[in-house]
C-alpha cells in the first residue's frame, strides 16, 4: 500500500502520529457530514426509509469488518460507556469475579466498579516488570481465570502501549469456566484484524472516532446470544417491533426488535454521523486492516530499531500492534526536554501512563517518522 495522505487534509508541517487520540477526517467523511447537514435543511425530503436504511448499511459494513455473519447483532451507540452499561445491566450472574487489566481505559473500568456493591469483585491483573512483559502479562491473565471468574473485560490491545492480548486463548479458558468475554475494541478494530467467528466475543464495544475513522459521539457494539433477552438501559420507540410503521406507533409494542437491536441508542438514525462513519468503515474495508498493519509496520520498523539502540524500551514485535505502541524513556532522557522537542518539531503523540504512545496510520510517511526520530534523539545528544 502507498501512503494515503491525499485522502486527508493534514498539514504538511505537522507530523500527526496520534490516531489513537483521534483520527483526522478523510475528505469523503467530511463531505458525507456536510451532505447530512444540508439534508436537514428540507425535512420534507427525509422519508421513513431514511430512518433505517443507512443504519442497516452501517451494521452490514461493520459486520464485514469483524467477520460477523449476523448484522442484527450490531447496534449504534454514542459511546463505549453506553455500550458497556447495557452489558453490565444484563449479566447472567448475581456475583463473582470480574477480571480487568491494570491501567485499562476508564470507560471499561467505571461500569464494572459500579457492580462491586452488588456482589461482584474486580480483579486487576498488573503488567509484569520483566523483559518478557507482553508474554508474561498474557500468561498471568490466563492463570488468573478461575471458577469464580464471570467476566474478562479487556481490549484487544492495551490502549496505552499497544500490548497484544491473546483473545483466542482467553476465550478458550473462559469456555472452561463459563465466563463472558467483553472486549473494548476502540483502539484496535479498524486497524488490527478481528475475527468474531474465531474470538467469539460476548460483546465488542467500539468508539467510532479513532480507528474506524468516523466522527465523535458515535460508535458500534456487537452483542452475542448471551444478551438476546436483556433489558436495554433506555426505552425508545425505534427499538420496538414494527417501529418502521410510523402510522402504527400509537399501537404500543411490548416486544423489542430482534436479536441485539434492543440495545441501540435512541435517535440512532443520525443523518449526519451515520453516513460519516459508514464512509470511514467502507474505506477501511477497501484498504483492509491487514494492509494497515503491514503499512505501519514497514513505516516504523527502522525507527523502532534506532530507538531501541538509543535505550528507549519498546515491547517485542510478537506482543504489540504495529498501529499503536508504547515507548518507555531511556534512562538518560529528560521527559520535559523531550516534550519540548515534540513541540518544536511539531510531532503529535500522546503520553499515557508511563509510555509515550505512538500511533501511525496510512496517512503518515517517512517525513513524519524522520521528525519523530529527530525529536526523540535531541534530549539524548543534548545532554
């Protein structure tokens, strides 16, 4: 794959290596939003089918992305916390252990903490302090799953440093104890291959404004059969059976729409955000997550080697993603001086926990990477 910078409106003077913070909008995504705004100028042109058609297309596109065969298991949500709230409300357990990893993103912690007053207990699995950090962390997660484990709530990768978690092995171990696998895919789905048939998540929750290349305040969630008979966190008209029959809406329905559709946010027929996210996902399907991984791996490979030689610490390739990885400071690097260098070279990255999080995409090129390397060398050679 060649660099896809021409599909975006990024400024050349800035090296934006920070997609894990927020993706830039592609031109076509921006245009889809503008078209949606213009459509609202004349509501007479908004037909009944418009409330459902593009939402269905979005479900189908996301299903192709995650290898899900049933689009009715995919729903539109406004945020990860919303998607997880539906999960927490409908767990098929009354007590037990919920396993999470240390320093997980707050939206995948607070909903579980709220359950601790109801008989559940959170168990945090800390990152090991060892040279085999990724491997040892995965081993410890598998060892920690036991007869009291009801849920493993985890990302495909760790959001702060890109550590890969072996979801297939975790799924297999959970099958042995009857536990659920709840995945926050926000920092992986769209850039890292995800196969729902192989991983078999009970729920997969994704914000749309990062690796799905969509706008803010919209996301997608997959809910498996464990949640088919649950009660959603909100009661809205459009999630009820026969909601497409506008003339019959006063004939109140007790039944929800089938499968997971009961969990969709009210007013999910967003005529601005839905087509924007659909454009983003359709472009990802053309590129494919596999090619995105290949592109970012090749782009960063030489620089990662140089950073290792300078004393920076980066997880071994087997246990980290290519599109998002953490760099821990070399002993002789002053953090404040490094931040100053990032600003001076106009390099955008994130500081998360004890790591500098670097998250390239297909709009980045060698010029961006050279700026990054210059900035990270400067505090060492200036000392």
